[in-house]
C-alpha cells in the first residue's frame, strides 16, 4: 500500500495506543479514496472499536472527517466517503451506550504499544489491558501505564545492550508493560516482574498471556511474576528468593523501576534497600525513572540512595526524547512532565 505514508503509520500507532491528542495527518492525505478505505479497514474496524472504546474512536473520527472536509476544493471530484459518514453515525450510537455502561466504573481498554522503530518495519504491538482514566495513586494505579515507564522504555530502546541477554528485575511492575517489553522486544534472558498485590499481579499475568504470540518464539521467555513489597528487604530477596522459569536461583544484572517514588515511607525504604543491595552486589545495575511531582520527596530519595556513597548519572541530562509527538515513532507520550532517569552503573560504589 504505497499510499500509506509515514504520517499515516504514525497516526495508526498513536491511535492504537489511545493517545489523547493525536496529531492529525494532513487533510490532503486523508481525502485520498484509498486512504479513506484504509482508515475504515485498518483503524476504525469492529475489533479496534471493541478494544479502544467507541467514545474515543468517535472523537478521533470526527476530527478525521473535519480534516477532510476542510481541504475539499471541488465537491464534484472529492468527498468524504459514505463509509466514514456511516461509521461516524454508528460510533455515536455505540458511544452513548458505552457511556451509560461506564458511568460508575470505567472499563479496561486493550491498548497497543509499538516500539519506536522505523515506520517501514513489520508491525510489532504489545497489547495491554489498562484503565486510561486512572488518576492519582491508590489500589487502581497498577491498571494503567505511566509516562515514567514510557520514558524508561524509550531510553532502553536507545540502549538495548542494557537489557539484551541479561536478567532483569522490575520493581512495581503494575500492568507489566515494561517487563513484557524487555522480554519480548529487547531480548532479556530472564525478566522477573514484581508488585505488591495479588490483584495487580493477576492483571499483569493477564497481560503477559495476552502477548502469547511473542512467547511462541523459542528465544523469548515470558516474564516471571513475584509478589514483593517495596519495603521488603531487597538484598535478602535477591540473594535467596529469585528464580528463573526452571527454578534456578538468579541474581539480576539490572534492576528497573518506574514511578515508584510517591510515598515518603516507601521511597525511603526503597532507597535504603537499593543502597544496601548495590554495595553488597556491586555488579548490579539500577535505572530508576521518576516523574517530578514532589521535589522534596525526590530530593529525600536522592539523599537516602543516590548521594550516600552510591555513584549515579542523570541519564535524562545526556539523552533526550523528541518533544513533539509528531517526531516520535512509538511509545508516545508528552515530554511536558519532567522525568528524571537515575542510572547507577555496575561496578561503582
């Protein structure tokens, strides 16, 4: 399909990720008859409507139709297809029904995340059930993907050697996206995903199972789940309680954590646990991605882990993600929120 430009492929990747403010491709491209057929067949089809929700897709289709209408100069030669108009009417009905059902309890959506790869490479989506509307911190926060995870995934995509062939321990895995990404895309040898509650771990397992097509490859192994409180004795857990799929004890080469610094007591316990762990096992690498919400809390974490004898780099100061969604190729998110990437390399104090 030669008419499917990079702009259109980016648009599809953003839409399937359920990005809120999707940059619209040029109307001059959207008005093409072949492109309109492609939109109906590849993006606004029944399966995607079921997965992403009719309300979201209705809003996006409205924008597409308006974008086409604005650039039509000769209505006798150019038009919005009847299929798109009929689809908009159908989505309006489905959206009204959906809003009634979800008035009290928003339902999970099946969101697809694509690596930031070239637009001409074969599609390779990671599928995750999550609640995009979740706000704040509480029992439901494991049901969505936070921007700090996406920023960390971008960083690892730019430095795949940090994960390839290594044993990875993720703290606070939540929906499991980061762990699945390391196992399915970045080539980790073993990934152990941890979180505090059985409910979150079950949701994480559901998402691992949802990506079963990756695990059919003999060179890819699904993440292993383990219940872990961030206030647990991390050193003891690593030294005695982590095992691979065959039951062999393993020590992680690298520890990852994203958006886990939100509670003072938890942050201080985590800082102490990481500090003791890397001092005893200096070969372990650590990367923490933290959204700057509470500077006092973040500085307290730095004092208890990063400054007291543990050398680290601020990776976010030497590596930058394209700020404009139109310049990103996958794992889309806004760069307006300040996110710090703390990188403790192996072998240091």
